C-alpha cells in the first residue's frame, strides 16, 4: 500500500480539473493540484480524503493558518496537514518572482 500525499499550490489562473497530475511508485503516490482559492482547496482535500484515503496534505506557503484549520476540519482531522514555509530571504525571492509574473499588483 502506498503512502499518499496531496500537494496543493495557489495559482491565479488555476483550474483544478485541468491543472493536476499524479506521480507514483509502488510505495508513494503524489497528487499535485493547483487551486485558485480556498473553496477549491477544501473541495479537493475532502474529495481525495474520501476517494483516495490520502495520508498527508502539503500546502504552498500562500495558505494561511485559518486555511490550514479549515482543511483539517474538512478532512475530519484524519489527514496530516502541513505548510511549506521558507526563511525570510527565500520568501522575498519567491515574492519578487510572483510579482514579476503579475500575481500581485
């Protein structure tokens, strides 16, 4: 049986039905989904928790503490939920890249 993980990231132009993929080995299954907003994130989390029995969710740094709590609640507290955070310099570099690409005004 594989360890199943969902990685979710925000993208302003995301369409979760289109922007997703699965990578897997015999022991690991990674679901990757881009979402536009928190409602989509909750919907995807609930669906994969129910349909795939995922073990863990890893969120991009754009998810807030409140967002994390809502996802924990949506999955019934049965899925580990973590957020990928970085140090100050790395956060500034990443923010500048998103600004350059038009994510922020």
